[in-house]
C-alpha cells in the first residue's frame, strides 16, 4: 500500500501523509511536479494523490506521464466545476476530489483506488490461523482480536500476502516503510519483534537467515 502525495502546500501535504500513515499506508511526499516524476521513476506507487495546480511541471503533465501503468491517480484541485472534473478524468486521472475536502472522504477514495490497483488481491488474507482484513483494518488469530500499530499491520499484511513465500528485508522496507527509511536502523527488527509477541504462541513469523521473513 504505497502512496505518493504530490501537493505544493507543504503543510497540507504532510497533514495528508500523516493521516494516510495512520491507516497503515506507506507514504512519500513531493511538493512539485518534477520531484513527483523523480519519485515515480524509482518507486511503483499504488496510488498518487495529485494536486492539479503545481508549480513548474503542472499536475496535468504529471498525470499524463503517469497514466498507462497500474498506478491509480486521485486528482485534487480547487477547480470543481463539471468541466474541470471531466477535463481531469480525460487526462487519465482515476478519480477527482475538489478542495476543500473531508479527510475521511479522501481516505475512502484512496482505499477504493487501492482495491482497483490490485484487482487480483484478496480483500481478506489469511494463513496459519491469522486473518487480516485490510478494509476494516482488523486482525484475528484463531478468533482472538489482535490490536496492532499501523506499521505492524502493514508488515503483517505484506507477509501474509506472500502466501508462505520468503519476503526479503529490502521488500519489507520498500512496501511497509517509505523513502526516508534507514535500512541500517533496527526499526524493522523491532517491529517484527513486537509483532511476534502480539501474535502469540506458537510462533508463526520465521526468520530465514540471509533471505528474510515468512509466515510459516
């Protein structure tokens, strides 16, 4: 669940990013169109929340260049007439949200686009007695509710989605953290450790030395 927020108002951009991270999304921020294209060139995003009125490289140009792959685009703008919305959608945007907007609606629209960006992904994932519902953001093990932090939830989702395959540390960093994550910190091991404790016995997250982690 990787999201790029492109908004030239840095305060608003960070507010949107913080809110989406609370919903277990990994979020990067770009404050202009050129930086957005740089980010998209090296990272595959599930959803791009794109301000249309950007300085330099206009949001319309960013939208046009990102259209055609699996990335979904939610366009934000103060222009809210029907003509404006139709214009944005014709550029390749998947959805259009006028400013000002309710944050709950933004989250709901991002979730909807996430579902569309990966249609083959099961809405609920389960393995080893663990059931995770990404839409409701709930986790159960053998019927017992488990309260997780957003980061723990994101890590568990990546591991469960692998369906028993080994997930490398690099892939976990890429999918559950963001571009500012330091690969040399203990953040991942700490998160894995607390996740193991919360999931309880018997242990289900195994470490494959030199390869990564897997749900057994």
